[in-house]
C-alpha cells in the first residue's frame, strides 16, 4: 500500500478464507521507527482486523503465506 497523501488513509484488506489461519503480517511500514519499520518475514507481527491505517507519505507491505 502506498499513501502519497498528506493525511492517513485506511485500506481494506483482502479477506482470509478461514479466519484465524495464516493472518496478514506487516513486513514493512515506513511510518514506524526502526527497528519496527521492517522485519524478517518470519518475525513480522500479525495484523489484527480487516483494514490497515497507512500514515501520510509512507509505504506498507503486508504478506501472507499461501495455503
């Protein structure tokens, strides 16, 4: 997700077919302070909810391991 706007934008996440299984993980969020701005995928924290708030002028990459 890319937010070039000067205000935060909320993005809806694609649904996970079976809730609770292999959630979206926040691999990269350039609005966060290091070292929380990027993770090894194996250490990326899960994302709660069905949307993600992307802060102004930042990039977010979420990932999910395929079934």
